[in-house]
C-alpha cells in the first residue's frame, strides 16, 4: 500500500511511526479502518489552513487514531477505556500531535495566543507542557486534591467513572489571563467543566478547551457553555 500523499503531491513516510499499521491515503477525511473501527476524524473546518498544513493535519490525525488502544471494562465494568499512551511511545506520532495542536490553536484563535496552558491530571500533563513550550507560554497543572503544597482552590466533580476533586494553586493563574484548558479526552465533560470553574474562581478567562479525543455519544461538550472547543478526533462508542 502506498504512503499518505500530501496535497503538494509528496508522500509522507509514517512507517517508522507504526510499522504494523495500515498506511492510508492522508487526503481522505476518514480512515478506511482503525483499531476499533469507531474513532473518526473530527469534522471541524480546516479550510483556513494551507494545503501543506491540511496534509500535516490529516497525517497527524491518522497517526493518533492508529496509536490508540481500547481496553474493555477498565477501570470499572462497562467502560470501554481509550488508552492514549502508545502515542507517547512513538516519537513520530507525538511530534506530529504537537505540530497539529499548534496549527489548530492558530486556526481557531488567529494571532491571539493563550496566556497560559492549563493541563489536567494526569494525561493532560503528557502533552500540555510541551505544547506550552511550543507556544512559549506558562503551563499550570490542575491536580487531584492533596497533591500540591500551599493554598489551593478546590472543586468537586463527577466524571464518566466516578467522582473526584480538582485543585489549582491559588497564585498559579493570574486574574484576567486567557486560559486554554487541555486534556486527552472529554467523556461526560465533568472533568473539563471543573477545570473551567477553577479558572473562573481564579478570576481569569476560559479562552477555550482543547482535547485529543471527544467521546461524542456522551455529549460532554454540552457542559462547556459557548467556549471554543478544539477536538482532534471524535470517537463514538455506539458505533
Ligand atoms: O469527561 P469526563 O467524564 O469527566 O472524563 C474525562 C477525564 O477522565 C480521564 O481522567 P481520569 O479522571 O481517569 O484521570 P487520570 O488521567 O489521572 O487517569 C481523562 O483523562 C479526562 O481527564
Ligand atoms: N472511556 C474513557 N477512556 C479513557 N479515558 C476516559 N476518561 C473518561 N472516560 C474515558
């Protein structure tokens, strides 16, 4: 099978990224196959990107989808867990992910760069800090209760498989800052909404949310009001 073809006609070598995967034409909006058959490319407009950047976006999305793993009944019965960790064991996929997240932020917000990147424990810590570095902006962690020293703001929340409490250090987010909240997955939306509340308690602004994956049948984005949401991949558990 031939390698993905960019709009400029050049071929992209993704074989080093995932030798076992089937390499598909990156110009397609959806892969012909994925490990579960359920993860699909998010249908956000890409028209303002150059042809070269559209090619990068298509290749990065495919690399992400090909590097997901699905674990039934984890962490509790009935949950089909999406394991994103293989992406970070694959330097080509990881670098491609970061490149494309920067592109999507630029596409959505133009020349306005977030003042701060807010990453959510734990998997928002995997790509939030390198993304913040790429944007030359500070990274602020939101952590589960009891992990950080000093004064913290706290909110309780409910997520797909339980309840939890989130904290941010009181002085970490400055009043008036434009915050981009980043996490690997939005499922029921409770986690991301809780992080949004912490930003608001800090008297800062939610500039938007960014997720690698949206489990769309759980409709989590409905908890995020009218804030801009960037999603790379949509996953439907019902398909
Ligand atoms: O949209 P929701 O239903 O709220 O769920 C989404 C959250 O669930 C997962 O985190 P988890 O709480 O499992 O934490 P972990 O990353 O520390 O494992 C995931 O990384 C998101 O943060
Ligand atoms: N199904 C799922 N897979 C991975 N992380 C999750 N967080 C919430 N739901 C999840």
